[in-house]
C-alpha cells in the first residue's frame, strides 16, 4: 500500500473499530486483580515456592520524588492470571520462552466449554475426551488458533485463598483434565491454548495422574499455551468472542502475569 493511500472504506478492522466505538462489541476483562492477596499455587515440601506479588513504594510525591509516585513490583512469573510458556515444563524445555511466543498465537477465537455443574457436584471432576467430542458434535470442531476456555465456576472462590486452593491432607481438590484429554488436546487439535479458572492448568490432584500434571506435560511440550485464574467466563458466548492474551515479553521467562481480554458481540 502507498504511504498516503487512504484506508478502504470497508475493512474488517474498520468494522471492528466501529463496533467497539458504537458499543456493539464490548470488552470483557477476564483478568483477576493482581495484589499481595492474589492466591497462588502452594507446592508441598520439599519444593520451592514462588514469591507472591507485592508492591514496594519508591516515591510518593515526596522527597524521594516530589512530583511523582512509583513502585517496584516483586512477583513470581506464575502468579494470578498468567500464561504458561513451553519452557515452563520439562517437556517444553527446548521450546519457546514467553518473549518468543508468536503474537498471532495470543489472539484468537474464544471457545467456552461449561462444566460448572459437574465441578460444583465434584471438585475433583476431570474433563475427558468424550466430553470434548460431545461438545464438538454440538458446536463444531475446534479450529486453528482457538483458545479453549474451561468454565468451572471456580472463579467464585478467587477472593478466598482457602476455598480457591481447596486443599486438605490429601492435597488440593480442584477440577481439571484427564491425561487422555490433555494428550488429545495437545496432539490432535490445532488450538493455540487452554484457559482455566483454577490456580493451574492441571487438576488439583494432577500429580496423581500418568504422566503427572498431564496438561503441562502435553500442552507445553506441543508448543501450546496455558492461562490460569480467569474470571467472568460466564459473560462469554460458547463461540463468537475473540480473546486477547497479553503476557509481558520477559526474555527467558517461563511465564508472565497476563491481561486477558475478550471482545464480545452483543447478541
Ligand atoms: Mn503457571
């Protein structure tokens, strides 16, 4: 296109911008607020845990900075709503770090699968291949670049660390996926990634599956990505929303807190 060529009157982006400006398309924030109270995964002994998020004041319109306020932030990579990059897992160790992910993979169709009833009845509920095949039969096959978002209703616990992690002496009890479903999603579908409402992309009892933590094992090993601690998935249609996933491009990073937005067309 010549530098001064006006944009065509009709284009997909012009239509989108108009719909956003006119309110026919709205933006839903699927991100949990990030603070020192944001619940994070707690690994048992002897494993090491990440630091929670915190803010450290450097100046606040005072002697340290009379006209400005600013902070240092401290945080583990995998805190709050965040993206898991391939190098996070042993199976993806030769794969991409979070700064290397193709940005085109971070924007795509949002496909919402609702298992809130199953998870309410059984916190250890695991989504299996027949559940996914049945969804495809009703709503169409998963397509290249899709982001599968699994609604379990778990975001209602997101402000209560104890309920969110739901741990007892036998471990954490939160919903997730069977090892077979994880392998199938990673190897048999063209999706970009999977988003969940829980603290991690694997079930609370994922360590007991074979292989352990199969979502991490298979997805990250297949250059697919995970996002956790989503909320407001109930505001999305099963199909038709567009997801924007925005992790920080931390060079060498295994993941990053991410802002996750969905563009939704009013019915
Ligand atoms: Mn993570």
